[in-house]
C-alpha cells in the first residue's frame, strides 16, 4: 500500500491511491441491447477487487468497457465515465490502455493455440519497447509458472486447461501491468488447479499489482479480495469488504450454499427469486 | 527419364511463381478473411513497373525489381488504407467485390499507360542453359526459383521472428485476443496488403521473364494460383508453397506429355489440369492439404 503519495498532480476529484474508478457506466450493444445499466466501482492501489455475478450479469462487458474492446462486439459506452491512473479511459484504443498499465486475462483464456507458449508470452509484451524489460518480465513469468519452463516451445493449444490459464496469466503479466483484470480464471478448471491459480493471483498482487478478479467462484474470489462487488442484470446490487461479503447471509445462500460443487451446479440451481430480492 | 526431369524442374520453377502469388492470397486471407481478386492486377502492375524502370536501361534490373516491389506494395497498402478500411464491418463478400473493382482499375490503368501490345523485359536472365549430365536446365528457371526461394525465406523469417510477424499470426488466430495484447489490427491489415503487393511484383517478374513476356495477360497466373491455394489450404502459407509447386509440376508434365500419352486432348489442357488436381485433392481433404477445418469464433 502506498499511502504517502500526494494528489497534487492529479485532476480534481481523483485520488492517487485509486488505480481505477468507474462512475455510472452504461453499455449498449448493437445500439439496442443494454449490457451495463450504470456501474460504479473503485480499485484502491495494491488491492484485490472481486466482481461477482451470475452469467449475463455484465461482468465481461465491464471489463470490455475498461479495456477498449467493446468495438469488436459492436458495443458502446453510452453513459458514465472511467479513469485509470487519473486519466479518462473513454474512446481510447486497447493498445494505449495496455501501454498505460492495464492488462487482462480474457474469459475462456483465449491463448493463441497455434502459437508456441514462448510466442504467446511474447505477444503479451507487444507494447513493451525495451528488450531488457521484456527479458525481465519473461523471467518473472517463468519463475511464477515453473511448469511452463519445459513447455516453452510447445504449441499452446496442446497444453492442459490449467497450463493454458497460466499461459494466459503469464501473457498478461508480460506488459508489467499495474492493474491486472482476470475474467473467470477458474472457469472449467479442477479445484486443485483453481487453488493454484488463486495462489498465483495472491502472489502477483503481493508483488505490487492491483487486481480485479471477475469470478463466479465466490468462495475463491472473496477469500482473496479486499473488496467485492456483486453485479446483477448490469447493476451493482451489493458491495463491501471481501470478508464481510463472505459472511453475508444472502451471499452465503446464493453462492456458497450450493456447496463446493462449483460453477456447473451453481448455474443449475434456480435462485431467481433471491436474485430478484437483491435487485429490487 | 531425362525429359521427365527437365519437365519437372521447369515445372518447379513455374511452381515457385505460383507459390509467391498464392502466398499473397493467403496472407491477405489470413489477416482479413478477404480473397483478394486484385492480386493478378497487382502482379501486372509490378511487371509493367519493372519494364518501365528498365526500358532505356535507365535502371539496372535488380534495382528496378526492388523499386517495383516498393511501389506495388505502396499501391496495395493505399488501397487497404483508403478503401477497404472504410468497409470493415461490412460483409466479407462486399469487400471481395471491391477487390474485383480494384482488379479492373489496375487492368485499365496498365493498358492506358503502356498499351495492350506485348512488350519485352529484355531477357534479364538471358536464354542460356546449363547441362548436368543429360539434363538441360534453363538459367532463367534457376533465377526464377532462386528469387522465389529467397523471398519465401525472408517471408518465413519475418513471420517467425519479427514483432509485426508475430502480431500478424496472433491476429489471424484470434483478433480480439490480439487487440487485448495491444496489437493493432489496422497495422496488420496494412502489412498484409503491403507484403501481398511486394510478392505480387516479384511473382510478376518471374512470369514476364518467361515465355509470356510483358503483356496484360500475365494476370492469368493469378487464376492458376487459385488451385494452388485451395489445394494447399487457404489459410496455410506452407500449403500455398506446396500447392504452388504441385500445380507448377502438374502443368509442366501435362504440357510435356499430353501429345504422346493423350493425343486426343486439346492444346492448353495443361491449364485445366491444375483444377482437376485441385478437385481430386478436395474430395479427399476438404480443407486442402494443410488447411485448418473452419473454427469460427462468435
Ligand atoms: N457481443 C454482444 N452482443 C450483444 N449483447 C451482448 C454481447 N456480449 C454480451 N451481451 C449481453 O450483455 C449482457 C452481459 O453479458 P456479459 O457481460 O457477457 O455477462 P457475464 O460476463 O457476467 O456473463 C448479457 O445480457 C449479454 O447477453
Ligand atoms: Mg463473462
């Protein structure tokens, strides 16, 4: 935590201890479909923020809005504002956002299956100019993921799901981001691997990177998070410190009550009424 | 046997030309999913530019080739930047139609400037031959093959080791994920068109230095490169090269032997043979020899 920073050089109303903030962000897809209905959130420097919510609640859309990837999906930010490191994020292209220090691990990993592990990692350093810096980041990634050392020349598509997720996280770290966004990194992975991924997120954070962790696996996410937000239907319906949310009755019933069976059974359980209660 | 080897070697030389043209198609297809029908037009432009620079001996031949590559690449790049860029998001079909428009423009431009009469590149590589044992090889074919191999090697090194090459490969696999790494699709599209233009110019030289000479009909080589890309796999650069070589050799052997083996075939059947081979390959491998079965992302 960096508390000694002064706010003199920042635009009015911003705080140097806040890496990322969003106010009332609304997203519309294809000019008609509402993806987000006014989401506000804040990421304190050095913290882990969890974003929870069931399928279709707008988690991925939020990350797309932040990283400039809405264009590809014919989506637009129609209301609200977003700032990263005190600078506005609207209308910036993905490259400039990566260069500014925000990297993301996309939903479904989205590694380049036809490329080798080594090449996948190098794509993550695309915006880095200094060779020495790339070398340093590369070594750091391999020390975080020792299993990848022997896999460097393997075609990434042939790796196991867990290893592919490591490649995806490693790739994001290759730009030495100050803020790392992860979109459901535990998706489709065995519990043991999920634990491993959680450990890595904690370690990356301990090394100084702020984290936004989008998850449906609430236990995992909240056990790591300093602060959590719950999205529903494109809105934040609840937020609070991670420990508080973890102890929250509603959340326990909604997310944790179904046991550790994971995402699949969670999706199957119809908790519609309870969700309604939150949104109202 | 001697004749067979001679035909095969001549076919290989011609095949390398097809490989270059096919590569131009593949690289644009991989980057943008557009089949660029203007490739033949770019090739023609490249040839006439070389003719233009060398006629009157004002510029030495190798330099003229390089200059032509640069100008042709520039034209292709401008076309991408000024026309296709504005059509992004439109159906791929519409973009393909626009490339046909470019083909017509280039054809007419070339004829308007240089006329439709056949011209001569001035035998840059002479018509001498060398013989290895019984086998006689045309020096011209050696040059064509060497030039094409040189370009192919540069091309593959670029793709494997350069940053832009990496971006091009990544974008071809997953455009959004490439964007998320800070890669620029626009840069990739422009590079693809630029490279396709440059290889078209080189391929054109390979054609025009041969029997065809400099005439607007050099663009038909591009049509014969179609079986090469389809048979190699439209998204595979390696497939383009192998496909090109197969087509070249097939054509040369057909032309060489059809009179004695199949005297009832009409002249010019060697231009049909590549398409027959293509169909046969597609029956067995619908995505070509090296193509990947369609994996569409939503
Ligand atoms: N590419 C898209 N085009 C149109 N609507 C979309 C698109 N992506 C997501 N949406 C819609 O936006 C809403 C939020 O989706 P998403 O952000 O993917 O949710 P989550 O990541 O929480 O599962 C959903 O209603 C979804 O149907
Ligand atoms: Mg999602």
